[in-house]
């Protein structure tokens, strides 16, 4: 009986040590991975581990020159309870500055890409505070196509009326994205409008 009690006491400690070791390894991967589109997968894994002891290691990345890297660090920060992370993602979403870069219509637009990435991060974060920030962006041509997915992922029912309104968008892609989001939100009240389409 004593050995069972000892095992029961040791098991949570061992599991906690394994979780921390995994978090340390993920922080190493986060720092080594400079492709933000791959780095975000590491960020999601760090959030899932729920080990806030990694936050000091990632704090410098909250100020990284790359908006996407900054966003990835902010996702971990916000996901682990640091209030700064959410605001950093919102700031990236609202930042339309080019930082001195010339953007030509025929090339990839890094500002638009960074903003779309931030909109996606808000969906990953699933924080209802993002809903009133995202809803007006359903009409922002730079990021609108990412917004329905994020609203669906957040899961807040207050997004349903604006998504139903988006069913009237002149862009058929936006209508389809709104339908997917409404399906994710199980918005039965949208069925008459969807059937009419």
C-alpha cells in the first residue's frame, strides 16, 4: 500500500518534469525556426503544454523586427496568460505601415500578409475579446478572407449576425467563407439565407 501511495505522489511530479522538458525543447525549436509559418506550429504546441515558465525565454521575441515572429511569441504569451500577447497581435492586425518598404501592386504585399497572419492568430487564440475587433474587418479587403475562419474558431455567437450579413457580399468567396464559419458556429438561424443563396 505504501508503494502505491509513493507512486501516486511521484507520478504527477514526473509528468510535470516531462512537460517542462518538452517545453524547454519547444522553446529551443521556436528560437531556431526563423520561418514564421513553421514557427507558429511550435507556438501552438507551447500553448498546449500550459507551462508558463517559458515566458521569460520568449519575451525578447515580443519585440522582434518580424511582425510574424512577434505574433508567434504573442500567441504563446497570450495563450499562457500574459495580457501583453493579445494586444501585440491586435497591434499587428491594425498596423498598415510599410516600414519604409516599397510595395508594388504586382508583388507580394508583406503588410497584408502580416495582418492576415495576425487575424489567423486571433482565431488560434480563441479569445472572445477579438470578436468586436474582427467584425469590422469583414469589409477590409486586405484581411476579410481570414476573418470568417477566425470568428468561427473563437466560437462566440455574437459573430453570427455579421456573418449572416456577409452572405450578401458581392464576392462569392466571402459568401462561402461565411457559410463555413456559420456552420462552425452551428448558426441554424442562417439557414434561410443560405438556402436562398
